[in-house]
């Protein structure tokens, strides 16, 4: 069974077996998890927008080629 000892910092305890320092501030952990999820969502949206921009650019170049062929005929 793990025993914990308080440290000088109010949000931290030390595990007496492993000597690890553990954060006991659950609200800070939850805030960190939410922030990380927001960052991941933002990065995913950014990647999707970049992919859409690339697709639109490709479609535009195809339309220009089609229009050039129609006007050349």
C-alpha cells in the first residue's frame, strides 16, 4: 500500500515507496486535459482546412485546363 507524505508545496505529495512527487490538484489536471483536447481539435481543424485549400486549388487548375481546351477548340 502506498503512503504519501506532504511536501512544502500544497498541491504535491511524495510517495514513500517510489519517492515520486505526485500532483494532487485534480482541477489543474482536468484543465490541462481540456486544453490538450482543444489543441488537438484545433490542429485537426487546421489540417482539414489545409487539405480543403489544396483540393480547391487542384480543382481550380483542372477547371482552367478544361476551359483552355474548350476555348482552343
